[in-house]
């Protein structure tokens, strides 16, 4: 898929960082895109209403003359071709996201991770401190007063 870099961080981390950066950049464009799409949708709706009747008649005629057996025969090979193309595009997109993530994350984090790892390796194991267990005090038993039957 992707060439391994000299970094110690895995490629999926870079891909996630690249995807996050790409999503952020696209979201910044969202208000302008919404406005443009609203205007285009309104114009398309007006045009569509005018052409709907003509298009329906054309489609009925085409459906009556179509060879559906030939279409079924070609469907499997076309589906396989599309699946292969989609897989190639997915690999390309993943590779681009990894490269983008490497730029976003940068090498500074790798250097910081190396420093932290070196500190962890050189740090001594903490000494175990044994807590003294307190000895319980003996409990006093409550004694009932002895009642003499003759006194009753």
C-alpha cells in the first residue's frame, strides 16, 4: 500500500490526521457551497418542470426498444471493472491521506516521542513502599448486669 517512512508512528495515524485536516478544509468552504447549490437547485427545478413531459415520452420509447438480455450479460463484467477501479482509487486516496497526515503531524512529534521513550527507559523503577499494617485493639465485651432472682 504505502511505503514505510522512518517515523515510529503508524501510517493509519497519519491517514486519520490527514482525513481530519481535509475535512476541516472542506468544512470551511461549506457556506459558499450551500449558497451555490441552492441557486443551482432553484434554476434546475424551473428547467426540469419545463422538460419533464418531453423526457417522459422519450424514456417510454427507449424502454420499449431496449434489449434487456444484452444489458444483463454486460452487467457482471462492468461491475467487476468498477470494483477494481474503486479499489485503486481507495488505495490512492489512503496514500494521499497518509502523506497529508505526515505533513500535519510533522516530525516534531516523532522527536518528542523519542525523548519521552528515552526518559522512560532511563527512569528507575519506583521503589515499593510497604505500608505498616496497624494492629487492631482488643474489643471490650459488653457485660450484662447479673440479676439475682431473689431480688425480683
